[in-house]
C-alpha cells in the first residue's frame, strides 16, 4: 500500500519518469506502467498476518535491547550474540529474523533520541501548497426544532489559513471521506502533506516505539488524492496548532449563538457560505491582506482534484429469508433472488449501495445519515431502489 501511494505521488505530483521510478523502487518499468494505468489507489489483495517463531521471545529480546542501550558502546551485544542466547532458551528460528528485529528496534530508538531528546518540533511556517491540517470537534445546533449534538470536521490550509467547517452526526470513516471531498472542492485543490492527530478513523493501532498501523481505507484516500499523511505524537496538539486554534475560533464565529436550521444539509450549506465570508473578513496575520487574498495566491500551488474519492466503507452481510439486510439497527430490502445469500454493503455518508456478483442490486438515497444515533432498539426499513 505505501509503495503504491509513493509511486503515484512521484509520477503524478512530482512528474518523475517511469525509468527513474523503476530505478528507485527496483520494480520493472512494465510493473510501474501497470500500476499507473490501472489508477488503483489500494491493492486488491490482503497480506495475511503470518506468525513468526520469534513472537514468543519478542518481549524478552526487546528488554535485552533496552538494557543494552544504556551500556557503553564496547559492551553492547551483537545480533549474533542475541541469537545465540535465544537459541539457549528454545528459539529455533533463523538468525536473519533476529537481526531484522534488532535493526528495527535500534532504528526506532535512535529516532526517538533524535526527535525527543533534542527538542525538534514541527515547523510553524509553511510554504504555499505545502500542507493542510485536519481535526474534529463537538458542537451543538438546533436542527428541525431539536437540539442536536454534532461532530464537526475542520480542514485548514497551513499557508493561506483558508478553512472549511462541516458538520456530521458521527465520526465515522464515511464522514471523514466526505469531509475531505468537500474540503478539497472548496479549497481548490490538494496540498502535498496532511497533518492529523491519531484519530481512530485514520490510525488503527499505535504499537511499540509509536509505530502506527494506519487504516487501509484512509491510506486509499491519501493515495487517491496524492498527499502524504503525517501524524502528531500522542497528546501533542501543538504540532497541528493552526487547526486547533481554528476549532476555538469557530466556536465564537459560527456556534455562538447556536445556529437554528431545518436540516443538516441546510446547516452545512450555511457553514460553507459563512466560511467563505470569513475568508474575506479575517486578516491573514503574517502576509499582507486577508485570508482570501493569500488563498488566491496559494491555490495555483495546489494539485487540482480530478474526481472525488469514492468514500465508502465495505461491510459483508447475509440477506435474511425475508429479503432484508440488517445494518446498524436499520433494515433495508433487496430483491428476493438474493435471499439467504451474502452481499456487500457499500456504506456512504447518506446512502447505502448493495452489491452482489459484481453488480449493484439495490441502493438507498435521501438519508441524512445511514447510521443510527438514537437509543438502542430503534430500527427502520430503508427505502430501497432496485435497478
């Protein structure tokens, strides 16, 4: 996944030749051409997690390495010595596996010493088209006469400080993808980097030495838009300080007094227009003119959006004998020919598409959200359109 994203960035954004990309990656030029022509943004296969003979000894080896790191250089043990000691404990795997573990652990430890011990920080000055920052906040609005808790997405360009605020009912993957689609549409393009915290919709797990397991669908979106995602250290909000301040400022500019509109769609239309108005009113601070004036200079450095990301989450479900598919306490009908058979649900922000045998067999539309936010036990039968 990471290599595929890098290949697409090198070719489409940095305009490197196929010959140079092949030389850098070690892949053949035909393989590079196949990846680029298919326009795939994520691999069609999944690499299984294979157990290693070293797994039962990993914690002990990591403890040895931590102890070894505090010793003088001449007293440190080599990977060959670690392998011999593990063999004495019953390890019957290869030396190369132990050497790879030792090398990776020492690289991570050295990286921590260079970044934490010497006080290196994310730069606060960004060039045009260099980066954007993203964050969520929780706000309230009156929708259809009822006070509603909202999850609000904030996307902000780091150079011009142009921003978009968009409201949702939940913080789920399909909401995250929709926020990026609208954000890049309004901002006029995609910067080279995106800066995030360790939100669950982007990072599945943070392992030892702060190694992140990034969500596959999030990486697919980054590969589609050709930007490089970067993640802050845990509990280090100052590393994306611009969008953190935008969350605070938006509470005074947009949410006080509490907005009152008929629906969530009407609220988002009002928020988008209000953000564009604020661009003209707010001075940039470090550059002459308003945010809008600096944005007009930066938009030429952004990569144009060819098409929005197909931002769905895939769920496999089995159709009931009554021709219904159950998802998130809601029920949706499908053609009777698919009863008792597995189907794939593509969950978007406001619609669900049912796919079976490579074709769309049913779909919903006109929903404010496909996920339930009320009490447990509430359910509904979705209005379904059959092709």
